[in-house]
C-alpha cells in the first residue's frame, strides 16, 4: 500500500514542463520540514498499486505523470514505477528533495534540494544527477549547486503570502538569473492561473 494525499489532473505549473497537461500523484509526508513549505501533504489515504493505476488512467489524455509530495521518494519503488509505465503509457516525472535514492525507470527527475533552509537541513541531498535542478531562491550562493549534474537549471522565487516580501523575492531571483545566465527563471504559473 502507498499513502497518497491526492491524485489530480492539471497543468504542470513550474520548471521545464510548465504548461504540460499532467496527472499528479501527490504522496503523503516528507522527511524535511522546510519553513517555507506551502504544500498541504500530510493527510493521505492508503492506496494499492491497482487503485493508483486506475485513478491515473482516468486522465488518459495527459502525457505526463508527475510523482510529487511531500517527498515521493519515501514511497516510490521499482514495483510502482514498473506498473505505472506498463499500465498507463505515460512519461514519469518525479519532484524530489534528493535525500533518498530513486528507483530506475523514471523518465524525468526534478531535483529541488533544501539543505540550506531552516527545516530543510535535517538530511543531506544524496542525488548528484538530475534532468532539472529547481532551486527555491532566497539569495543563497549558487556555487554550492555546481557539483550537481543537471541538464537544466531553474531558480524559483520563494513564495510568500506577504506581497512586499513576494515582490522582493521575485526581484532578487530575476537579478540572480541576469547575473548567472546558466540558470533560467521558473515561476509558479499555477498560482497566476488559479489552478492546482
């Protein structure tokens, strides 16, 4: 059984696949407690592998399946990846904090390390390769990510409910991308659109 917070159909709102129709499987729980976390992921329902597959297959038109959380690597295993690839026909992406190794067969890895943030430093990042490195930016030194082998690098402003702080974070992130053009800007477009 896997503990699942929700399964839903929407557009990917962040990073490389922004705007792509996707099915999201959000797993419950996380091994970090980042102070800025804006995802309500603790609640969950035990689901069997066939139940997950059946729910994902309700959205046959979406080409991308995104495993997210919380921290999906607490739950994702070989059996899950094999079944999802075999019975859904979708490309499988995962959004992870990188503190746990991943099983083979995942088509796209988005790594978002949190080691420097209060609550995010409970466990070290063990992943050193990914398709997409997506960093929540709060002014930290970007040189620390140089050892991560990533095909794409994104900086994303840290979201704040305070409008002035949100504006300040956005300006700092834009300035950082201008100063470090090997990075690209990622915005949470689902917030702008008012979708999940």
